[in-house]
C-alpha cells in the first residue's frame, strides 16, 4: 500500500520526527515532533497498463512544540515524499504547504502543539 | 452492460499502447450533404464521407513514456500516424491512419506537464471493430 511506502520514505529521511510517523493519528502520549499522514483519495489516472499511473491525495500533518519546528518538519517530510515518488518513477507536487495551525491553549492553561499541514498530489506507477 | 475501462481501454499507435493517457475521446461522423432541390417541400440530405477525430489528454513526457515522442514527431514532420486506435475493450476499437492537428502543452505551478492533442483520420479506411 502507498501509505506504508510514504511512512517508510519519511522515516528513512530521518527527519526530526524520527520513527514517529504514523497513518491517521498518533498516540496522545507520543513524544514530539511527530508526523501523521492521511491518504484521502486514490484513483486510477491513466488508461491501460502501459506506464499506468495512480493518483493519490496526501495530507501530511507535522506536529511539534512550536510553529517553526512544525513548519520545517512539514517541509522536510513533503520533500522526502517528492524525492521518493520521483525515484519510484512517479511525481509528487504541492497543492498546499506552509499552512500553520498555531498552538492553542488547551484545557487548563497548557499550550497544545503546533501543526503544519502540507497537501500533496502523488502520481505513482500502478500495477 | 456497461464496460469497465480501467485496464482494458487504451489508445495505441500501430498496435503499441501509448502510456500515461489520461483520456481518449474518439468522434466518428458522417457529415450530411444537402441535396434539396429548388421547389422541394422539405430539406433532403445524403450521407457524406466518414470522418473521424481523436482527442487525447496526456501526462506529457516525451522522454520516458511510450508514444508521446511519436506524436510530437509526426506533428513536426507532417507525417501520418499509422493505425491510431482507441480501444474500449479487448478486441473492440476504432482505428485509422491519422495526422496530428495540434498538440497543446499546459504547465502550471502545482502540477505536472499535461498535453491535449487532436488527431484527424486521413487518407485511409476508418476501421470499426465491435
């Protein structure tokens, strides 16, 4: 599955999130920074089986204790997705990047983490 | 019953499938010729000659994908593409030799290079296999 490929690409890139890259959600007690990915759509993009392409929509959430860390982590994670998609004979490009959800006060007075969101479209060879 | 196109449908040139085709639209027509005589009460037409065009949408890659270079080379040199065919199911197709009328390449900041092409069947039979 492409989700596991994407997780592998980001983990292998040794970002500041290290191995804390997961699909969908993260454990609330997990250390930061961390990355979650969400593959929202997947579809066939080309006819036939010659150089067949699949198209995926990917959202990367980079979660860190401050905005700058979250943003640089999102950029790094998106960069590894683009790099590895190209190495695999596909292509990935940004639809949206550098969108920051700034930390908000949670219950009590503790600050919740900052989240940077990157949205990518991936065209990847299918089988 | 509807025919799923996912894996079976292809656009091919000389029996070789062209890669990274986002869509192929084939139109076959027979323009009517008006033969109404003066004094007739109603218009009258005869069948004209069979004509056909193919409109393609491609993820444009002349370096790495089968067939894209063939299309742009045919346009550049004014040569015919042999047996341009739209196949919608195994063994079912419409094909003919075709000229490349136009190639339009679109690039945008967030995306990949895409092209639309128009081919016109010319000078030989349009074969309908169904």
